[in-house]
C-alpha cells in the first residue's frame, strides 16, 4: 500500500490500519500474525504500555508518537481476532467508549455541574454504580484487575475502599500505622519465617501506598522517579570509578558512598 496524503482524514487513516490488520490475518497473510491468539498477544500489550510510559518519562515526544501507534495496534489486533470469531468488531469497541465518555460526563454533554476534579471523579463512580444495577452482583473491589502490577493494584484497592468510608481520618493516623508496621517488621526479623517477613514487608508497602494517596501523590510515579534517580546517581559512581581504572565490585563502600554524595551535590 502506498503512503496516504496529508489530506487524509483521521478516520481514513484508522480504517487503513484496520484493513492492514485484516490483511495480515488473512489466510494468505503473515504466518506470525495468523497464529496469534488473545492470550499470546497479552504480553505485547503489557510491553507496549510500558514503552509508552517510558517515552513519557523521557519526554521523547517523537518516540511517544510511534509508541502510541504500537499501542493502538493492540486494540485493532484484539478487535480483528474478535471479529473473526464473531464476537464483536472494532466499530463496537469505538461505539462503546464514545457512548461511555458521553454518559459519564453529564457536566460536559448535559446540564449537570461538576466544578472540581474530585466532583468529576465522584460523579463518574456514581454513574458506574448505576450502570452495574441489574448486572450480576459483585464486590466493590472486583473491578480492580488482579493482573495489575502490585503497586498499582494497591493504589486502586485502597482508593475504592476509601470512597465508601473505609479509611483513616488523617495522614497522621496513616503515619502512626506506618510506625506500627515497622515495629511488627522488627519483631518478625527475630526468628520468624520468611513467609512471616514477606507478609510484614507487604503490610509496610501497603501502608506507604495509603500514605501516598493521602498526600495526593501517585505512588507508581513516585517510585519510578526514585528509580530514575538511582540509575542516574549509580551511573555517576560507575563513570567516576572507571576514570580511576576500577569498577564498583573492586571499590570499597566508602569510595562509592563518597561518589554517591558527589552525584547528589551535582544535582
């Protein structure tokens, strides 16, 4: 297929992507694409998601454009497989999200009022609850996918529970709970099993997620920022040691700590 001109509409470009995917899945198409299933594609969906996040972290907008294209392909790929199985078409997915956005934003598309982001979030949850009436009953937390990364799952679980009042009253209470968990961890270190220690570490991390929520900090982004900082500072340590003709494995902890503090000062 030839390149499409700049006058091509967004809709036409999307239709082209859908048609390319259909061609790849055709009997005489690509052997690799034809053999894929919903389960085999899941790993790529996760990879593409993290690549989008990485491009955003690096503020690499050109790369982000490319990664978002890969991300869009995942939806088209799933929809093509679903169409082949007679389940639904990509049109149905597009209709579903468009209708949901309009339905859950009555303050934009109707005459409802929502003046703050918190008002919008509260109304969104109320509408979701109304939509679920008549469907099979499920617990409040059932809507949180169990396959999420653990940190993100903890954020969503605690957020949902907090919205119905199952929460601490103040950040200070969460900090007190943090100290309590630190005490329990200290006790578990004296003779308890690794399973017990793992449980206490999990409890400690869970409380930290709650503290992040109280302070309106995204725990995932906070940790990603610290990871990036660690990479940057440890990279400096490696570079400076290399100038001395040595490496971290051959250096003393005092040497590395001094360079680490030097890296901090440079920031």
